[in-house]
C-alpha cells in the first residue's frame, strides 16, 4: 500500500511538471512516505528524517521537506516540533493538500490550510497508482488499491488508528484503473487493502468485485491477478468459488493466521478460531488443488504459554505454508495489547520465534524440493542480481526461479522447467 500511494504522489508531481532529482542534494522537494505497522519501520524513518534534516541545515538549497503516511497521521505536528526542518506533515487522509504544497514550493511561498486537516479529511482514492519506472526500466506489474482502513481492531495492531475505518472504492473506479494500467503494458495486478476481502460497495462484496475484475482482465490482456492482504475471518465460500473458476487469479494466497492457539487468537481479537482457519485452508485446497499458501505468524503475545506455541507449530505442520512472515510481539503504544499483563520476556520470545522459523524453513525446503522437475508459467521480472546473464522470474505460486536469457524478455511470460534448487530459488530451463 505504501508503494502504491507513493506512486500516486509521484504521479501528482509529474503531472505538474516535476521530475525526479538525480540525488537529494539537487532536490527542491523531499517527501518521505512512512509506515507504522512495525515499530522498526518507524525507527528507520526517524533515522531518515534526521539525515535529511541535517542535509537541509548544511545545504545552501533549502528544499521543501514533507512527511506523509501513517507516521504523519499518528504523530502529526509532534514531528515538526521534534524536527523543525520539516515543512509539512501530511497524514493518510490529507493528500488533498499535496497540490497546495507543490504550488507553494514552486512559488517559494508557504501553503496555508487547516492545522487539523489530518483529523478532518475523509480518505479518497487516487485515480491511478501506476509506477511509471522501476530499476528494470519497463513496468509490467501494478498495485491497485480497492479499499482502505480496517474495522477489526486486532489488539496488537496500530493500523485502524492510522488508517481509519474501512472505505471501499467504487467498482467503476477500480475497473477504470485496470484499463489504464493495461493500456500501459501491465500484465500482473495486485489488488490492495488493509483488509482486502472485506471490500463492500452497496450490494457488491469482494467475490462480486473479483468476478467483474476477471471479466475486465480477460478483455484487456491482464494475465495474472493477486490480492493482499486477506483476513481469514472474511474469507467466504463464494470468494473461493470465484477464484477456482477464474484462472486469471494466481494460485497463491497470503492468508495471515497470526497464531495457532484459539485462546491467543481471541486475546488478539482476530475474529476466528484456529479450528476455523484449518477448515478454511481445507476448503481452499479442495476447490483449488495445488494452490500455495503463505502466512504471518506472531509469537510472544502477552499471556502466551508453551502449550500455545506447540499449537502454533502443530497448525504449521497441518497447513504447510510455502513461506511465512514471522515476528515476535512488540507493544505498540495506542493499541489495546500495549497495557496487557503477562508480557513475555524478550529471551523467551526470541527462543519461541527461532523454533517457528526453523519449522517454516523445513516446510519451505520440502515443498520446493518436491516441485523440482515441474513445468511452470513464469513472469520474467528482471536481471538476476547475482548474474547479469540470468533472469529472475516468478511463478504464479510466488516461487522464484533464475534462468539464462536476454533482458529483452523482461515483462513477458515464459514456460520453464524447474530443474534444481539453491536456497529458496529454483534454477530453470526455458521450454
């Protein structure tokens, strides 16, 4: 979502005649679009802010310094108090002021608007989130946000407080952006939302939207569609049926379970049980044989017992995710879990996390080894960073494979045999 919204802000700049600076010393505008999902993300942003604040102090060229996104929404004017070099703080729902900021920068004046704009504004979607360039040159994939915000209020999560309540984008607006990116050569689209499958527009739910999108993709040449991030509690049988019937949807779903213990899931306010999650993955695999599943796992939540950890490991054994994003609990001020008793010691959290990681590595290796010799369609993404004569590709199951080939193939689809495995990356041979 951060990448998509950064692209939309860059488009606003380009439409006004701005171009990307060669480096920060040449810039008239520096904008940092921030994330608050993890505490470590905020810590990195503070480092970036300090760097540019120092640069601005030393430089003869006094650029306009803007902080946008979730940290801007959460901390507001506190950021300017701590770092006076910041000119503007623009929260997640305050992007309407961005043209005013650009106009002021162009005219060497100061933009004037309500100081409480971050609290008053209602989120509106940009018309396009197309990234015009990347490190490989051409752009053949694009993010398309379909909803914003979250109503779930998981006890550990800051997202509802910085993104607000759920707002869905109109089907017409979504389909129009699909047409725009298709005309520009995009062949893979990822639908985005903090709780993507809770999409709701009048009588349309997520499954209804997916039907429309599948029809539109068939007309305009988009070959693959993915979506992030789905909540297991909102995943309907109707959605599974639509995914099974339409091959344009990649045979991979990221489905964050967070934990394998129902009691911990209840404390997290996740809205489903471990037993229901196992039923859901069974329903998905029954309808879509061969689909790969990935997940998020959070260990060390307050009150977590050794038995809870064993239940998480047991769930992993039953589902066998192709990969997982695994992390231990860090209290976020402003969330309900911040004040919970029975916190787990850091040493214990890290030890528990190490067991989860070890089991996931075992499963990933077993799954990938079992795929050697298979033939797959891949999207050719770019040049391998380790070998300029090789291309990096990705299967619809979200597996990576390198294969010898010309960079002229980047952005196209190919068929290859998965011939061997090194780490978590296949070596392939084009057919």
